C-alpha cells in the first residue's frame, strides 16, 4: 500500500514538473501583425492607421501588399522578396474565380477624409459585426477567368472576406452629410449580405445555396423562376401596373420598369426596409401582398441578429 502511495506521489511530481516546463515554453514563428503599421513607424500615415485601430479595434489599410521583405539573393544573384498580399479572392472554404485590381488612395486629404467617414459614420452602424480590417480604395476592377484567360468583368462597390472589407469610396468626396449617411447605409446592407455568404462583388449574383438561410427569400418571388443571370426580361410573366404589379411578385423596388430588380438589388431593398421601417409600418404598407410579407418574415430575423440599426 505504501509503495502504491509513493509511486502515485512520484507521478504527481513528474506531472507537475512537466506542466511547469510546458508553461515556460515560448512560441516560435511569426510574431508580427502585418495588418498593423510597423511599431517604430512615425510617418503620418502610420500614425493615422495606428490611431484608427486604437479608436475602433479595426485595422485600416491603404494598400493590399501586407509585406514585401527583402530575403537576399537567389543562385543567380537576383534579389528575392517575401511578399504577402491581401488576396480577397480567398475565403475560408476556398477561392473564387475572380481577381481584383485596386485604385489606391494616394491623396493625403482623401485618406484623412475617408478615415473620418469610417470612424464617425460607417463603423458605428456595424460595431457589432466589425470587420477585421477595412481597405478604402478609389476603385475595384474585377476580372474573371472563364476560359483560362483573365478578362475584365466590371467594377464593384465592395468585396469582403474574413480578413478584410474593401470599399470603393470614389463617390464619397463630394457627398453632403446626408449623402454620407445614405452611402454608409448601403455599405451596411452589402456587408450583411457578404457576412451571409453572398458574393457582393458580383452585382448579378444569384443565390443557389440550398442550405443557406436566405435561400427561401430568393426563391419566394415568382420572378426568380424565370430570372436570367444578366437581368433579362421576365418571360411569361407580365408586370402589373405601378407598384401593385411589382409587389404582387414580391418586389418592393422597380428600377427597370419592364423587368425585375437583380437579386442583389432585391436583397438590399428588403434589408434597407428592415433597418429603416418598424414592423407596423411594413405591415401597413405591404400587408396585402403575401409574397412581400413572406420574404420580409424570412429576412427580418436574420437582419435583427446582426445588431445593425439605422
């Protein structure tokens, strides 16, 4: 019995010693945060970015090259570098078939103005779903590779993944305070969709994710049974006169008169309605349109969960 006790005590001592040694271990590998400016940087942009993070807990980027470090020379005497890009085509589950080219902000006054807009107007809306970093640019050009060759697709207002939210702010510079609020609210709607898994960089995206919470929303409208990827006409369906004809199909905006809004425009219109109108106001205006109310009842709880409020 005594031997058993001594052996048990010995194991406890060994275990305690092992734990103590493990506690003293120090991690190896990367220690730098490439989203933050260098610790010893004192230039005006680094100071601005550092203060932005201190005020918001969100990193601010003005370039998609996170690092470009000289590593030495190769066997031919040529210099080589370790480069890490933001790589917005990457997602948690894989990559998209798109690539993005950005028009960087280079004007110092624009960098200051957009920083103030982000801090004072946009981020207070999305403080409960804050992105890890935000990258304002003067343009986002999108390229696709359908046949092994990259071709120009068009421009995007936003692209988003788990590491960053890239925003085209080229339309910000001459906006009034009221215009800035409207712009920020549109960005909120795009971020909500992006967080739900939509590719908001593609203005003609169409949801086909059967297990996605928004699938029922996009398939509720009769128009989506015949909706073409490129906003083609609603074959076999005649829109009624005015707002009534549109609402009967489940749409609450009509930017094109003869055919339905895109899936992206449709979703933004409902998210905006959820954020800007009370349930009583929605039921008073659209209560007689079953499809509108069906879509509203699907998307309203999802919007409420974001914590975003206008």
